[in-house]
């Protein structure tokens, strides 16, 4: 490999954040193994993964005044054989790396190798990545109401906050439909009560219909309790939100909105 110019320190950090991401990146042992294979010193193995990797690669770049070590690490980290059982993880990591590396005129190809490409601007590179999740949701036929409440978060590809805003959107729609002002389980139980309902998802005339209404209310209470409340109170770093989890949650929220489309105010 020819001598490559040093990368800007912010780009090195961005690449290391992708490779060492808490939920989607390499494991600690994988990082250690690749550094050892490259015979690169691992000066801070006790730090978080991305900081550990950043310290190792930044040290090599400063010591040798070349950018080769960053490219060498990416090439080893992104070998397709590493992702045989996790092809979606390869795609997500590749997308993230391409956003960062495009700013220096590089990209990771389908073989997991760093190649030269047209240098991107910050905006165009970010938009290329930001469109990914939104495009996937549109392709799945996700209900339009999902996008009303989390467009900004989707464009930032921030799954954690996108999910939070989407679930909050369900509560807001219930308030708009019912005229109530409360929140959470209290809102659901009052709006979708079977004894004094404000919103009905069916005729509420038979035991089956009453059971469906009650089950739908229980589902929404579960959504708020299991999804919204943890994401609202826990920091992102201790409540990871992988893409597949986000897609599954969005599918559930989309189902809820479709049921509300057919509901009526009593």
C-alpha cells in the first residue's frame, strides 16, 4: 500500500465510533485481535471500545505520519467472512463508515475494502445515510403517522430517539381523538375503556368486540411501559436501539395507527 496522507482527527474519531459502536460495532476481543494482527500497540484496552480504538490508531498515525493504519484496520474489520451470519450488520457498519470516509474521498466497497471515491460534502454524505431507515420504512408500507412525529430523528438515523418520538406520537393522537389531556396508561385506560369508552375501535356490542377493545388497550399500555418509558428515562448509552429492534417497533406502532384509523369517537 502506498503511503497515505494523514486523516483529519475528527474523521478518525468518526470511523472509530462506527467500528466501536456499543450495539452495532466490533466486540472488544475483535478489536484487540485486529490490532494484534497489525502489530499495533493497544495503549488503553480499559477504555470504551471506540476510544480504545481511536487512541491506538491516532497514536500510529501521529508516530508514522501516514493514514495507512486506519485503512488497514477497516479492511480487516470489514472482511465479509466476519459477517456471514450477520449480513445486515455488515451493511449498517458499511453505511456508517462510508459517511465518515467519503469526506476524505474514500469508501468501503461490497468486498469490505477501502477504495478511492469522489469526495463528498458533509451534507450530501449525511443525507445518503440518513435516507436509509426512512426508505426502509416507506418500502414496508409504514403508516404515515409514524413519520409525522419522528422525521428529524429518522434523518439523523438516531433509532433511540426516533422510536421514542414515534411512541409519543401515539399518545398525542389519542389525545387529539379523545379530547383528553392525560398521558400513558391513564390516557389509554380512559380513552379505550369498555365501560365508558371515548374511542371505540369496533362496535363494542359483542363479547368479542369488547375483548378486542380491551386487548388493544392492554397492547398500548404495554407499548408505553416497555418502550416509551425506558427510552424516555434511560440514557441512550445504557439502552441501545439496534436497527432491527427499531424496525420491529415501528411496525407495531404502524399497526396501532391503522387500528386508530378505523376507530370512532363514542
